[in-house]
C-alpha cells in the first residue's frame, strides 16, 4: 500500500517559529512527527477503524496546521537553529571540600535552577527538568524537546528557556509554549518580568518580547556576546563581552554603560544592585544607577554568582570547581571545592547554597557559619547521593488539550482573529473583555472557547495572564 506523506513547516517570514509537522498515512495508520527543524522530533502513531477514517483524520490535522500558518515545504531546505554551549572547563579544585548536604546527579551538564520555599527546580542540557523537595526527593519531572538554557520565575509563573528557541510555561500539568524566539537568534540567556521577556544573544544584542510573543525592541551593545540579561520594573541589564549596559524598559533607550575587566559570563540582581561575573576572575556589583559599588576577586574565571538577601553575602563559582563567599564589603570569607564540577548557575536560600554544575549535578551546600568553619578545618559530613529516576515517564510538551463541558470551575476565554492574528479574550463575567489574555500560541484556534484554571491581571495592568491548566470547552 502506498504511503501518503505531507510535510509542513511554519515558515512565515516574520514568524518566530522554526518547526516542522509531518503526517504519513499508511492504510488505517496515521503517523505524525513534529518538532524543531533539524531534529528528529517526536512521533505519534494511531490506528483507525478504516483507511477512510485515517485519511479524514490526517486531513483534519493538516488543515489545522495550515490555518496556523504552516506551509508545504521540502525537508532539509531550512537549517537547524544555531545552539551555543558555554565551553566546559572544570579543573579540580585544590580547596577543602564544601559541606554538600545532598547531590542529585542527572548525568548531563546543567544551567537551569530556581529555588523557592517549596521546591528546587533543575534543568539540564538533555532537556530534563526535575522538581525536588529541599531534601532532594523528586516530586515531578518534565522532558522538553531540547536543552534547558535557564529556569526563570515571574510572580507565580515559572518558565524554562530552551535551545529550540521556545520558552515553556511550567505552571500547569504539562509544559506549554509561552514564547518562541526568532530562528536567526542564537540565544545565550533569558529573563522575564511582568510577562516581558528579555533575550541576549551571541552577537551582543538584547531583545524584549511582549506577552503576545511580539518583539518590542532590539539593541546592539558594544560587545560581541551576552551571557547575562536581568529584568526589573525599571529596565533591562545586559551583560556582554565589554561590560554591562542598562536600557529603559519601554523603548530601549540606553540609561548607562559600565565596562568590566573581561567579558560578562553571568548576572544576578537584588532590589538595589546588579551583579556581573567575568572571565577575568571578578564579580562586579553595580548600583542600579550604574555606579561601581564593590568588586569581588576570585582566582579563576567566574561562571556564576548569587547573593544572600539584599547582598549581605556574595557567592561565586569559578571554572575550577570552586565556590566562594564574600562579605558585602568585598572581604573573601571562604573558598571551597564543590566536588561535583563547576557551578554554571547558583542560588542561595535559608543558609543553603544550591548549585547546578558541569557534571550534571544539583547540589545543596550547607552555607551556615558552623558548617563552613568545620569544612575549612577539613571536617564535612558524607553527602547524600541521589540518582535521577529512570523508570518514571516524564511529562512532555503537547498542544493536545483535555476537553470539558463543565465550565463552573475556572474562567472561560475565547480565541478570535484581530488584524490577521489570533488573540484571546475573557468571556466570564467580572473581567474586562477588551483586555487580551496571555495564552499559549500553539493551542489557539479561532472561535474555540477554553476553560482556564485562573486568569490573573498583569502587575503592569492592561492585560491578563492565563495561569495553570487549560481545557477546551465542548
């Protein structure tokens, strides 16, 4: 029996998408393969009662994609999105061992980390995301199609930025695509504030993208790459190969620029300060007015940095598997070895320093005064080693929706077309129907109504944001 194959790509010239969708009908069997262009992607196979029903279902799915902007294409014509990895250099530290409480091993180098009062979130270059308790117990996990660049929080939302150019919302049962970065942008780092996404790239550009996944502005720094972008309600702080530049949030006007010795490799911020770690062994602390406050001296290039609340202590991780702690005034208090590679990212919470490393570990380090003093004297407790689970099937991103006819638990929104683009507005009473709703792009379909767990007003006002699980109303 002859196969009937249809291959589509989302290839609008102004689109930020870079993906394919292939449908193969073979008798009563329909095989659908989809993913990022240049990758193998994911495959779903389903058998129908008759070849006619299989063909009808395939046609329906193809037409849905065509309505969303996909076009007939030839496989292999478009190239794969560029992906840049930070060069891994992780020499063994000669310092005493840090007091590691527990260590979770995922076997793939990791950048993504977010720690809050309830969970420790961890994402690696294999696309795995784990949510762990503060004692290292795995409570949830996801599998994303590509490597995780970073995990960032925005009020109650949690997002993972990935090598495939997508930023996934992790607040529901399964990840949903919240933003897609233009395929010609080689992403280095991401941050988000009030649903506005900041993106830094390999050419020294910084770009902001609004809640409707539309680019607002792009600015070119004096540098050639940018491993740091941090966002607050005032502006965007962009760290690049020449230093740190602050831009106005609304229109990208340059507010200040400060040179650093060496290129910026990572950034952190507190309410009044922004921190930049550099390739020349230093961590800079700038006021948000652009003044140099303190410079912290390490012994090797600094991959990452973080602070205790309000900058009381400053932490740094170098490329020789060492971590440091400084007083706010710049005095080095200690230097210890991680024992599990160099810290690509880090975060401090409740006297514990959490790091994700070049060997794929998430490590919890006791940074209390007593534990550090004991470690400096050579006394540390045996760390608990935790292996990543292999038998548990991880949730994967999907544009498939549960359906429901019960609209009593949640908020009703609907999809409509405006100026050639699909938008979302609220239908339930008590909401402003003229405000748009931030909503996953790849599940929008004109005329369809959805039930959203919650709809929350943006802290900036003027639009709503969908929160939690989403179902299709039937």
